[in-house]
C-alpha cells in the first residue's frame, strides 16, 4: 500500500514538471523583455515556440492518463531546446532599443 502511494506521488510530481518548467520559462522571457535583453521579435519567436510546446503537452495528456515515458522524454527534450533558445537570445548582441 505504501509503495503504491509513493509511486503515485512520484508520477504526479513527474507529470507536474512540464508545467513548472513552462512557468519558469515564461518568467525568463518576461524578464528578458523587461531588461531589454530580448527584442520584441525574439520574445515573439520564443512565445510561439512555447505555445506550440504547450499545445503538444495538452494533446499528449488527452491521449491517456498522464504522459508516457516516451512522451515525457520528448517533451523534456523540447523544453531543454526552448531553454537553450531563451538563454541564447537573451545573451546575443541584439538588445531592445
């Protein structure tokens, strides 16, 4: 019984991870716009990329009860890419005027 509770809790935490990352990534984009590190064009590009990922996550969750390990791995890889894109855009030579 305890093992089932631990496994269920771990599954819920793993399912919540993409949502937490999305919130953090949005905050990083907002911070970049506010500080001038991101141009409007860069921020828009990142927002579109983030929206596509969010749509994919919602669709994967509709397919069944939670995310499969393969879906989770695919989403984490895409979130890693988005995170790198945010960092790269924030630290490039372009700044908001």
